[in-house]
C-alpha cells in the first residue's frame, strides 16, 4: 500500500513494546487505515512525559505519528481503552498475548485492514467481559482470523471429494485444509473429528460472537476444538506460538 502521509493521526492498538535507550519505547502498532507499524515513543518512560501511562501493552490509543525511515515517531498518544481486566488476571493476559501474537504472525507491515483491527478490538473486549469463556474467545478469534487471511478451513464439504458432508464423525486434514470424509481419508494424514466438534466449528464460522458465547462448551469439546485448530495453525505457521505453550502451562 502507499506510504502514509508524513504526519497523520490514527487509532492504534499496541501489539508489542520494547524498552529502548534510557527513556524511549519501541512499539508495534495495529492501525485500521495504515496496517501494522513500528514506531518509537521518545521519552515515554519519563515520569514527566505526557505519554507516560498511555502507551501500555494492548491499549487502544489515538496517536499522532510522523513518518520516519524504519520507524515512525509517535509524538502524541491519548489512551482510549486500557483493557484493565487483561492486566489484572493472568489467564486473561495470557490469552491476550496469544491472540496478539497470532495476529502478528499473520499480518505484514503497512497492509491496511479495518476488519482485522475491528476483530482485534472486539476480541480484547470479549476477553475482558465478566465470566468470559477464554478458550472459546481464542477459538472464535482463530476462525475469524483464518477467514480474513484466506486460510479458513473447509467445514461443509469434504476437502478431498468436494461432496457435502453427512452428519457423522469425520476427519480433519491440516495439509488439505479442512474436513475429510471417511470415504476419502485413505492416503491422507488426518485426525479424528467428532460430529459434535464439527457442529461447533460450523456454528462459530456462521454466527457472531454474541450467539457463540451463549453456548456451553464442556472441557472435552474445548480440548478437541483446540487440538484441531492448533494443529492447523502450527501447520500454516510452521511453528507453535510461545503464548500458546504458556496457556498450556497455566492449565496444568
């Protein structure tokens, strides 16, 4: 996409931050109009800085940016949403790290995507909600992210034979990118997929989150959904995310 104008205002969500020098911060930002950007917030760690407290991890801000070389310069930042519950609960924080790391791996710098920004903003709100089913938020986010990036798995037709799937237990192929029926499983690397899990995947793929969050998902189904989608993501990314491993340690 074209480079943004030399000085521009934008909303942004802070994906990553690193301490730099004695008082600066290097930030990775997701913006709706300009995509993912790297910026330096000079003096942001100084107590006297007007940006102190406004450039925290996962915060949604309104900022003034100046185009630089490798780094933009964030000269002003006003915090719009701090998502405080994420920083008050380790499990919420771990899931926030996961969805942000996942999004970061699937996005390139300076590729605008308002739907991607809206999805992340919504997911952070869902993680903050009282009584949130955190694994369900993660699975819903995974499916929506896969759709936005063009990797949505085939859930309604056999990905090999291309016929409609009958209501029974099936198989899933991470290599083929979707459900494989029993008749076409031979010669393909597949994992079992129960009818219950398939129905839940389809429901999440065709409903908004307000509908999905009302569904009670028992631990066994949670584990199966996670196994299927994590296996698919590991195949696509060719690695397992560190934040996913941390969530597993918390569960143990």
